[in-house]
C-alpha cells in the first residue's frame, strides 16, 4: 500500500543511527562509520568501491 511505513526498515535505520552515535568519530577520521556503511551495503547487495584516503576509509558507489 503506497504511503505505508515498513517498521522493519525504520527500526533497522534507528539501530544503525544508534550504533554510529555510540562510536563518535572526528571528521575525516570516520573509520568505524565507514566500516558500518560497507557492511550495510554488503548486506543489501550494493556494489561499491572501498577507498583508503588521507583521512581514512570510504565507500563509493559504482
């Protein structure tokens, strides 16, 4: 039904936000956050390129 909220998705996103906020990181030093994003993308089958940058790790979509 259009406009219906799937609470499984919102519950998951709240859990992700809480996990990221539980491990605060300085700008350009977001190693834990980058790992979490990469794991999330792996879990939903999104192809990405992992990059090491001067400030840390990042994920870029292909």
